[in-house]
């Protein structure tokens, strides 16, 4: 194909300046050289005259960063202390959060100056989401279960299937235990035990703080 393009490009220079009769002869020669049909040769010639040769790649100079490292660290600190909101909400409330955090000494004073304050107050929604994304990605929690499967549960508890009717008398309950432990079972956290009566819809819950260390626990 590269050879055919070179031949077509050579004929294209003459084809553009030739008369109608000469163009017919050039097309015949091109068909004999390339094996194309006459219609295809006629389509290829005009385009070959406009093709450019391989161009040298231009090294793209990266645009300098608008927000420096100090601004980035301050933005992440404000984002964490504000409850890790999305950029849309943090940008709208930055004027409220930033002065209060500065007054109470929650931010790194070595990084605070007029330039970083101005950048934090004018940073856009999309830029906030882009800058805090690496930090947010490292904080993704995975589900942790404190319950271990055992044959006693499988043999004693009837599995309810889709379509089964609920009991029509009070006393049958559904129980759920949730551990508010974050990403680790170590340390102190509050589990919530929720009990719901299937028939009446009444529910109650109980919380207590427990200290878990290894496999043992104390409440």
C-alpha cells in the first residue's frame, strides 16, 4: 500500500495540471501500475495530491500546575474536617469552613498565606473533586462481618424464600446486628441490635460500646 500511495502521489501532480484527454491516459497508466479499478483510481488521485508526508511529532510542554502542594494539603484537610463532602458542596461552603478552621487552629499554619487562602476560596467544584480523588480512593471501606457461619444457624433457622407469607400473629421478629466499626474490628465501636416484629411493625434497638482486642471482647 505504501508503494501504491507513492505512485498515486506522483501521478496526482501531473493529473491536477493535465487536460481531460491527458487525465484519461494518466488514469490508464495508474490502473496498470496499481491494479486498481478505474473508478477507484479516479477517487484516489485527488486525495493523494493533498496528503502530507509524515510530520515530526511535537513534544507537548505540560501546563504548569495552578494549585501547589501547600494548597493541596490544606484542601484535603478542610475536606476531611468538613465531613468529606463532594466538591459541589465544599466549594459552596468553603467561605464558611475556612475562617472557622483557621480561628480554631485546625489547619497547618506553615502552609497558610494569602496565596493559598485565595486559591482555597476560589477553587472550582471540578478541581476539588479531581484533587481529593486520590485521597478518597484510598479511604474506600470494605464490608466487615463479625458473624461466623456455623451449622447450628443453618439447621435452627428457617430460610424465608421469596413469596412466603408473613406470620399473622405478633411474636415473630427479625433481628439485625450492625457493627459501627469502620474498616477494623479493633478498638471501641458501637454495635446496634435492631429487633422488628414482622406482624405489628414495632421495632426496638439497643446500643452499647464494646472494646474489641484480637478475638476477645468486653462490653
